[in-house]
């Protein structure tokens, strides 16, 4: 492959829960252009969280058109795409959506998930998947079972069930494929579909795309799109792409990804079988133990609507407020919780309010509550991988606040290594694009050249002691409210 004198340029696109972010950068990691624009989520029915695939396509097209006008557009050699999971698009034979996409936040399939979960024991899961991955409301099979029960006409017309990145790649290239890493709870350690699990839902195996390695080329951009003929990588899910975008690629490294939700991860070949954690099959020497929570930046978005102030204003107000032993406590289960509790029925709560509690105290409590959920997930991840982390790579939109980063460092008792840039998903898609097209030798080299640490946040000894006591109270609050929520 030959390049212009300026060197290779890559495009990375992240189809997130609230926005599309895209980055154009050269092989040294220099950002040449970026794009970010948001879209809404339909929550008109209790438990629903739907999006329109047309919104994703519109923003991807805008991003590519923007980059096509750049002076170095001719140096672009590959495009990488990542996206949110488990968000599912039910499509007809032509690959067109039959209904809005059911996002990972949608809890309506919870009852269907519980029925499926009861049909398969832990031993069968471990044998089929390599780990006891739960079937919760966001699992692809739960979505299929729910669609068949609640919308039989749509289900009968369904011929493909795709993730957002796979749907967008299909529109871009005409190729219909998926990667085994993103197929959470559907593939075994051989990276093939696990029939013992898929057989729980009739037709499931027929509706899922063919599997391809994330570093393969899915196809080239077809006529009518910017960058016609440029290769597009198969790519993988946002958590993995963001891991690469945080520079986490080696044994013993950990990550804290902060976006709409928080995702905690650890690379470790050791598997203890700890429940509540997603353990992915080993891929290219990487075994990822992951704990995705349900709430992160979405909690501040909710609070901003409640208080009538934007998120930036709330974050600014929080800088002058310190967490103390008497600060209000917050359980951020506004839409249930995922790892490690997997409790869709749990609900949010404030505790310890007084007549003197002001808006800034709510903000700090929300930040701390999200950090405590992350700690719970990280402890489970560490137990799953039999490793204790002293520091974690940190990034994402929720990492932009210095105050929140410090709260996380204190709550977890870990050093937070915040990376440069605020779009680790798109950066990770860049990494994948660079390796997939052969311009960069491997993931380690790509992460080294494209990712750098901007700042470290160290846990304070006294603050950690306060956080440890409050974390115990946080867990007590959850256990006390569970009978009421159930």
C-alpha cells in the first residue's frame, strides 16, 4: 500500500448512546478534524429506550462529508467504526429497519430475559460461552423473545438482527457481517455462535450476521458516499474500541471508560469464574473481563433536566463542594443496574437529605454514586481476573470534569490516568482502521502512536477513608431498598 508524502490518515467513527463522534487523524496521532453531534432517545413508554437508525446514518454521512473537504482527505486509507452494544436493529431482507432500534438501556425485555435465564444453568453457560454471562434485558436473545411476544408481525418480517456498527457498515459497503467480540453472550471461546445458547430462541441463529475478525476489512465504501472505494474495517464494540483508544492492550492493564454509562475493564488471562462479570473469549492474546454499569453521564443529564441547568454548569458548581461523611448519598439506579448486580428492578434514591441540602450537594452525590457503582463493578472485575489494579486508564465524556475524576480516584482508591482527547471510542476505531489496512503493524504499536496520558489523579488518603465508609453505606442502601423495588 502506498501513501502520499504526508503519510497515512485514518477515520474513526463511534456511534454512541447519545451522539456520533468521529475523528480524522494521521499515523502519528495528530488530530486533523473531528465531528460530534447528538440525537435523542425515545422513552415514551415505561422502560423503553429506542433510537432511529436513520439518525446514525445522517450523522455518519455528515462526518464523512466534513472530512472529505479537508486538505488531507486524499491521504485517508481506512475507516474504522465502533458502536454501542447491546443495541439491536431488526431489519427486513433488504437490511432496512422494521422498527426503531432497541437500545441497551431498554428494560422492557426483562421478563423475557428472566424466562430464558431460567432455562439454562451456569454449567451449560460456561461450557458454551466460557463464562457464566447473564441473560439480562439487554441480551440479544431477550430482545428477540420480547419482539416475538410483543410485536409478532415485526418478528415475522425480521430477517436480520444487527448492532449499530454492523448496520452502518452494511449501508456504507453492502457487507453484512458482525464480529464475535460484540456478540456478547452469543459466541463461545472458538469465536463461533454457541448453539446451546442460541437454541433458546427459535430462528435466532438464522438472523445473526456472519462473524468476521475485527481487524478484517468488511468491504469498501460504495458509490454515492464520500471516500468511495476506501476500505472499512469490521471493527468491534465500543468498550473494546475504547479500550484501545485508552491505550489498554496489554496483560494486567485496566480501564475506566466513562460515557453515558461506565465500563470497567481488566486484561487478564486468569479466569476465576466470578459471576456478574462479562469475560470475553481470548482474542489475539487479550482476555477482557468487563463490568458495564447502567448509569454514568446519563445521571448528570437527568439531574440537569431536573434542576434546569446544563451539565457544564452542574459540573462547575460541583468544584467548590467536597464529599464529607455527612454528604447525601445517591444510588444511581435510575434504569436499574447492570454489572455486577444485573438488577433491572432496582431504582435510584437519595439518602441523607436535609432542609439545607442545595443543588451542588445533589451534583456531588450523583458523581459519587456513579463512582461507587463503578467501584462495585471494578471489584468484581478484579476478582474475575485475579488481579488488583493500582491505576486505571481513564477517558470518555465523563472524564472531562477534573472534580469527577478526583471523586473517582478517591472512591476507587486508584490512580486515574486520564488520556488526551475525549473520544476514546472514535480513537479506538482509528487504531482498528490503522491495523486492519496494514498501515500500522499491530495494536500495541497503534495504541503507542495514537494515545497519550494527559494527567494523573491520585487518591487522597483521608478522602479514601471517607469513601470506604460511604461505600459500605452505599451497598447497605441498595440492599435495604431491594425488597421495595422488587
